[in-house]
C-alpha cells in the first residue's frame, strides 16, 4: 500500500470542481492542470463517470448515463491515458458538447487514475477527479425552497436550524449568514455556505451561537438569516423572536411515524403519519410529493388545522390512485411532510418507488 499512498500524495489537479454555463448546441474546450510531484514519470488512465449525492451526503460514482442528470456522454477527452513527467505540470484538455435540446443542469466527473502493481490478480489504483457542474444558459430554473426555519433558546443560549431544498432543475449554491441580533445590533454572525447543491438535494444548517444573552424583558432579541443563491436571488427573514424561541424550547412536537408506500393490492400511493406532542397545540400538516426524475411538484394535500393533545397520537392518512388518467404514474418520488404550529415547522422526507 506504500505505492498507493505515494501516488495519492504526488499527483494533484488544479480544478477539483468545474462550474460551467453553456449554450444549447455549443462545444467548448477546457483545461485541467495535472501536477506530478514524484521523481519519476507517472502514467494516468483518464475516463468520465456520472455521480450523484447519496442519502448520507457522500458521492456515488456511476457509469456514463447512470444518472438522470448525466453529461458524461457529452465529454470528449483529449486522450484515454497521459504521462505526466516527473516534477512537472501538464495541461489536459476536454471538450463539452451541449445537445440542442438540453434543459437544466447536468453533472459528470473526469477521473485520472494510476495503475500500481499488486500481487496475484490484485492491482492498486489511486485516482483524483474533477467534478463537472453544467448549466444550460436560458433553459435553467433556479429556486431554493426554505423548508425549515427554527430557533430555540435555552439558558440564554440561542440555536438555529435552517433547511433548504433545491427545487430547481440545475445545481445551485447557498451563501449567506445567520445572525443573533439584540435591539437591532448584530452581536454574532455565522456564515452559511453550500456550493454544488443538486436538484432535489437539501442543505441543512444547525448550530449554536457562542454569545450567551442575558437581557431584560423589554429587549428585542432576534435570529435573522440572509441567503443568496448562485444567481443573486435573496432570501431573508426572521427565524424567531426571543419570546417565540423560549416557547420552542418549552414545547415539544415530533413525528413518530411517516410511512409512504406503494400498496400494490389496492394500486395506490398510501401515506400514513403519526404525530405526537408534549402539550396541547394546534398544528397545520401538509404532504407534498416531488417527482425525482424532474424535481417537479406532483401533488400537495393541506390538512385542516388540527388540535393535538399530549395523551393522544394524531394519525393522518392520505392516498392517491396509480395508473388512472390524471393520477400518479410509476416512478420514484420524494414525499415531504411539513407540520406547522405557532412557533416552528417540522419537516420529514422519504423516497418511495412505484413499480
């Protein structure tokens, strides 16, 4: 394994992430600089794959065409292998050809991989990659959907919880801050940043402010946020005032069960959720379904306001037919449950597949 470790530390690229905006029907060539810090020449195999984010936030690499947002097949590489001389930097070119009917954004990765000798039938390879993020100019919808805005206060310490969903059809970014403000003065700011948020992905920001606040009852304490997407569209607002934050710290509302499933016997998409609370409160639940293939909203049901009590679990049921005209077709869907009360919004989401 010493050879593998050596290859990883001696080969590097100057563009680990490449963000491109291209026109329909266009072809453009770009360069990646490969640096070999080894004292011997290094041969690299070069190939393109697709990739997606996993549920745990990592990356899964797929064969070309394996992702619905694939652009690996749009890439033409300068060569399938390249030799980078010892202690030098070598440029490598690739061309991206955007189809005439392209819509939204697409992703790929270009890997540079070494072949190292092993034992028997086992060989070791080290690789580095450049992630490609493409957008189609004039045919991209950019929208960040705020799904959770929550703050809490405990023993004078304030926390925040912000959840964003990329509801557009291309990669996007979120950049901004959340601030603790007393009587109009910002005492502390925390930077928020996520780049390369893919369609349907969520970004969650949680944390605790370092400043402990002890103020009189007349003071105005706020937790404010401001977020800007890749195109400069702003979202700004207030999470909770001091009084509301104190209420959140004392109130408890949770989702005991959220189960969307394809009932093959009845041929319906069936959703059941059980809600519970530590005190009596009024809630407003809603269920929204997104098609993962298009990231478009398919169905939404908003329940009437319901009163929930600590000694009783509130059960909600909703279902939609499958296969009938105007109903939900086969596919993969994200089911999002939101539950609002006077001080907070809870959110749960799960994927369901309809065969």
